[in-house]
C-alpha cells in the first residue's frame, strides 16, 4: 500500500481526491491517517485540472461525512476559490 498512497494516476489525481469524489469517507479517513503517506506529498488542497479541491468536490457532491473529515484537517484551505467560487459555494 505504501507505493500507491503517494502516487498520481494518469489524469494527475491523488488517491485522496478520487476517494473524495466517490464520497468514500472510510477511504478518506484511511488516506488521511495512513502511516505511509508522505506528508510532503499529501496535499489536502491539491487541485485538479479545473482548479477544484477535495473540499470543493465533497461539498458539490453532498458528501457530508467527507466534508466533516476534511474540515478536521488543520491544513485545509477554506479560501481555495475556483472561478470566483469558494469551496463552500456548492453548499448553497
């Protein structure tokens, strides 16, 4: 498992972003706490090709348990705007 937790797929997504987009809160929790994750590579604010972050995807998709888990992270950027929209904009 240590090999894949710090990698990117062919689209440039980290496992964390993929788990968030699927709404898999168990996997998000595992990835955020896994001992083999390189904290210098793990980026909870990593943006995809559209500039969206894991928090943006979680709120847009209505994955409340994932949003709560992400909000517990001290390095989470709540000000990561995508085309003038904050990560919390989809919650409206």
